[in-house]
C-alpha cells in the first residue's frame, strides 16, 4: 500500500458521549445514539482499518517498515473525545504496576474481556488531551486547605471530620485518609448530606474556591448516590480553551466532564475506577496506585513555529503537533517514524491524499518526508522521546 494510507476510524458509542458533536464538527452521519470516542490507531480492541484491513494486521506483516524502532506495534493511540456527560473518576497505573497487575490477573485466569478485569494489558496509560472546543474536567488533588475550604462552604456538620483531617495532617496523608473515607461504606450518611447540600444550593455555584460548587452539583445530579461525588470535591477543576492541553500521568485521579478534544495516550486500556460510573470499581487496587500529592493540573504549553504547535509532554510513547495550514504555506511530515494525521477543520493534502474534517491517515515509518498543504487544522501524532 502507498503512503499515506487513509484510515477508517472506530466510533465508540459510550453513554457519556454526544449524539451531535461529531456530526456538527466533522459532517459525519448522526445515528441518534451517543458517539463518545473516535479511535485512530492499532489498539487490538478496536483497530482502525486501511481498505478494510486492520492496521494491526498491516503492522504485523511488516513491523519494522510500519512502526520502525517504535515497534513492534504503535506506541500510542489517537482519539477524539466528545464528552456530553461525566466520565468515570479514574486513574492509570505506572509501567511496573501494569506489568504486575496484568501478570496477577493472568495467573488468576481472569478473562481479558471480563467486566471485572482491572488490567487488560501490561502497559501504562499516560495521556494528554488538547481542547477543540471549551473543555473541562477534574484533574489531580487540590491543596488540602483549599479542599477544606470547599467542604466548609457546604455549611453542613457532616464534613467536619474531613475538614479537620485536611487542616491538621500532612498533605498526602490527609488526602489519602479523607479520600478513602469518602469512598467507604461507613461514610454513606455523610455523602448523602453532601449530595443534598450540593443539589439543594445551586445559587452557590460561583462563590467557592476554583469555580465554586456548580460543577459538583452537576455531578450529584448526574450520579445520585455515587461515592465519587463527594470524592470529586478533593480534585482540581480545570477549564481548557481550544488549543490548550493537559497531561495526565500515572496515579493522577481525573474525570473529564464536558467538551470536545483530541486525546493521545499510550496504546493501553488500563483504567481503574472508583466512582461516577456503573462499571467495575476496584477501590483497594486504585488506592494502592493513586498519587496523593496535591498539585495543579499539568498544562502542556505548545512550542510555536510558523503555524506548527508542538505538544511534548513527559511521555516516551507520544507527542502531538498541531498544524494550522494556510494557503500558500507548505509544511512537511518528516519520515522515519509512524505517524497519524487527523484533520479537524478545513482541508489538508498530505502526499497527494486529501483529508477533510474528521478524516485521518497513517504514515508508516518507512515513508519519506511528505509535503503537507491546505487550509485548515491537522493534528499529527507521533512517538515521543
């Protein structure tokens, strides 16, 4: 096959997705059902296809030519997320934790497809999301004093023990203790009081720290009775404007809440959940791998060079370049590494192949340098390093 190769992505119809975002942005057919994620890559669970052939199969036929030194498979997975409702409150493991957890469940004979399976592969899953529209979510732990202020703003006695712990104990220790207590059965009454205070006081939406209580009230309405609602109050609320990006490393608790964004991650499906979901939760294992260090969200500031914006997070598996194409300006796609190009607006021409909104192409490692022209926006995924 000749490079570049047009990709047919896989649309994942998860319940939190939007039925209108992809049709409105990319002109793709509406199904009337949620369309949550557009996958572009070679993940075994849902590989893109080239002329009906799975990209996984094409790479397996020629690992060196297709994936190069990054092989034997692609080290990253590119997605577009259309978030209409909250994703689960989750974390991802380190490489060592993933290997150990995968080996443990393999030895126990838990099938890969079992809904109760926690580790589906032996790989870590760092990720980065770059906003296409205004985007927001929860990411990492607040400073304990800030979390205590937010809990106190609920003005209910049931949060008193959590506030006291957050103000009196060392930061990581306090966050661990309160987070675990919030998720436990013994705190059911306290969680109900928090939920009632949130849903009964919408007028407080803009008054508290870091954006107030409005976003947490929305969570309480979306997931009544879910332990993740109270636990979410410990997390930073972050908003992204188009072109802004955040990186999520191992152990960082997070939940995307709304908006459309391009997401790139290691080619893994290891997710540990503790709330805001009806899926399997493994709280003991999640508590073992969560990083309780308070920190602001890790924003990735792109480098800019004549219409090229490079996003380079601290991950060896991936990097992302945004090309803002204008008439008469020629960009290049370097050779030597496996790359996926995604057009998110306007049109682009790469090596003679024209891409419209929502269309993508794979450039194998053995392809030469290719010209990239057009008028629009193209995201280019490539290995990090």
